[in-house]
């Protein structure tokens, strides 16, 4: 007995579309979990060619692991406050410590970690060292997350 191949009689057509902004803007009713709103009809058909295309575009495991570690690193409130301060202007350790109400030693430690993860860079001016966000990507990421959090509060 020969079983049908995914591209033969089992190749089903299910429209795959990108969600529009309205899909993201919908707000669930208070106390209603997203899983309660809609369920997948397990009897619908699947286009295995589309699945293969999606799998080829999917984030690979190694990159997903690295991104997970990156976001985990950003999960520290003190680091985020330092990033927030540096998003406003470049600062020296002394100024930054006063801005975020932390000791200079703690700020220096966090700045070393942030430099290791390529989130901040520095420049020297005489004996002073000024820190700033490494590049526009870091600022954009900070700005997008802050905006997302603020949307939830309104």
C-alpha cells in the first residue's frame, strides 16, 4: 500500500494571511483568556507547501537561543533604567549613577555587562568617559518596548 505524499491528495489549501493592525488592536474582554476566544478547527485542511515555506522562514534554534539570552539579559530593571537614561543623553558614570540613584560601582558593573552585550559604547574626553547607547537599533528596541508597555496602561 502506498501512502499519499504531502504534496499529493493531502495537500490542502488554507489561506495564510498576515494579520492587519485591527487584529492587533482588538482588546479581549476582562477575564477572558485568548485561548477562550477562538479555537483551531482541528478538521480544517493544511497546505503543507505553506508549512514548509513558513518553516524555512522561521527563526532557527541557535538564533532563537541567542535572542532568548539577550532578552533575558535585558530583564534586569537596573539595566533598563541605565538604558533609559542613556536613551536621553550620553553620560559619565558619576552623572549616570546620580540619574538612576545607584552607586557608581553598581553602575560601572552594569555598564561593563552592557558593553559586553554590545548595548552601550563609550568615548573618552580627557580623563572622563562618556557612555551612550551603541546604535540606533538599541534605541529603537528600547523605544518600541516602552511604547508597547505604555499602550497597555491606557
